[in-house]
């Protein structure tokens, strides 16, 4: 296997691993907050349905955590095996957040175990709720620390290279780089949003399958509220992200918007088709839109791709990744807003089958938006693995075994993906809500006697 083949298969394997892991990582970051909100609402309203909601979500969450551990470990292994030159440089500078991410995960796992073990051992539910705070914080900071590493790849600093040697290393300066605030905020908020819409889809699906239990209706209302709040947050942070790109990674913004020439009053291009001559056809063009996105000024000049060497321009298909991510986010914000207004105004159609199917469809769409976002982030940095310092081709292994590794890891992900779905389905099918509520009422009756 030549060097080009090794680079290609290394990229494919890394992208496959990240694409699979991001599903479980997103659930792992978002669901603990949802569990905490459900239990808090249950305590405040003295409503056993919300308490049971937290309990059932927590059971399913354990399965996704287990798979996330395996895929997270695979990423760590692949960084060392597939990208040794990158790790040789970056490992000396950005190792601190990698270590802290591991610490945050163990912090989360320990308190999650205590939380699950002590479900029926706390007479005061408020004290039991306190155990969820470190679980939610640990999950969130796992995402924060690993995203800091990714932000460093986009805006590396905190070191100097003198005569090929690393000097003046500052781990804190490397961590708090210009890309960190917007990247971390966007990852965390979209994880919360996606988790909420996944759980909303499950509730809507159970209602569609004939279970008209009030438990599912309460679950749907709670998750759609939370999903709407974080979808608005994601839109606001997305605007800040656009302004960050305009200042620090103008080539990425220009490629994402097919902005070929530096100009003021730049228009925003939505979808469309790019010809071989870089002519945009069948696109929706918003006058002044890109200038507003980049600088909040309709007359601002926006840097085009004409300012960059051809071999440093990201692949232009990231335009579609960016557009699809934004469109899905806007659609989910709109759908949740319609549902909440409908609840408030008493609109009957929000309880119809077709509308609930739209909510169910929101789960795979939200996951796709996360995938599109990560692909956009990673492909949009090309050809750099460490922007302006090290290219992907310089960082990869020269091993001839990467193709075999790709096959083995794909088989592993297939087993993990199918296995986790089968286990979750059996777990909840054998223990439906109605049965669990009856068992809890029977247990309370025995306690009273």
C-alpha cells in the first residue's frame, strides 16, 4: 500500500469511527440533562410519571454509555495508530484536555452508578436528584474537553516551532484558542437539542403505536419544550460561528458559501448546483446575506476563495453539508414551535398521525444534522490536520494494514450498533410503562398496609 492509499484509508476509517461514535456521544451528553429535568419536574409537581420517565431514560442511557466507551476508546487508539506524526506534535501541547476528558467520563460514570443503585434507597427524592448534577456535568465536560482538542486543530496556538523543535509550550493557551468558545458551545447545545428530539420521537412513536397513556403525552410535551429552547440556542451560536469563520477561517466560510471572489455586499447562496466553471445554478440567493452573516453589516467585504492557493481550498461539497445542517436545525425549531403553540392554542392537528410522524422523523433528521455538522467541521479544515502547520498527508501513517483495520472496525461498529438497538428494544418491550406503573402502585399498596 502506497502512502496515498494509507492516507485515504486512514481518513475513511477515522471518519467512519467519528460518524458512528458521534451518535452515542451526542446521546451521552444530552440525555443526562433530560433525566435531571424530568426528575426535577416530577419532584416539583409531585408527579410519578415524570419520576418514572427519568428512571426509564436512565436505564436506556446506560446501554448507550457502554457503546460510547468502546467507540471513544477506538478513536484514541486510531489517533495514535493512524496519525502518529500529528500525535507526536499535538500530544505534547494538547494532552491536558485529553486527560481531563477521561477524568470527566469517570466522574460521570461513578455518579451514574450510584444514582441507579440508590433509586429506591432515598426517601427524599430531592437528595437523589443531587446525584444527577455530577452525572450531567461529567457528560457535558467530556464533550467540552474533546471539542477543545478539535478547536485546537482549527486554531493551533500555545507553542512555537524553532529549528524543527517544539518550544514555549503553553497547554492553557492551546486550550483557550479562538475556535474554542463557538465550537464548544455549538457542540454542547446541539447535543442537548438532538437528545431532546430523539426522546420526543420515541414518545410520539409510542403514541402512534396505540399507547394513549398520559405518560407518553407528558414525555412528548417536556422533550419538545426542551428541544425548542436548545434549537433557538443553536441558531444563535451558529451565527457567532459564522462570524468566527469569517475572521479566523475565511477559506472555510468561502468554500461553504461558494464565495469565489472577494467582494462587499456578498450574497448568501442556498443549495444550487456548481458547474465545472464554478458557476452557481438553481440556487436561492439572498442579497447581502453573507455580509450580514460574516460581519452584521450588509455592506461588509467578505474574503473569497481567490485569496487562497488552490491546494489550500477545502472541498466545495461542504456547501451542501452546511446547508443541510442549517435547514434541519431550522425545521426542527419550526416543528417544535408549532407543537408548543398548538398545545397552548388547542390545535387538534398536533395530535394527528401525520404530525406525530413528523416528530418521529425528527429523530433521524436531528442525528443527520449532527453528522453533517461534524463532516463540515472536519472536511472544511482540509487539507490541514493542524491548520497552517501540518497537512493531513504529512500526519498519516505509512502502514499497509489500514485497509484491514477498516474492515475489522466496521464489523465491530455493525455488531455494536445492531446489538445496542436489540438490547434497548427488548429492555423496554418486556417492561412497558403500563406494567411498571401497576407494579409501583402495587408496591406502594403493600408499603401502606
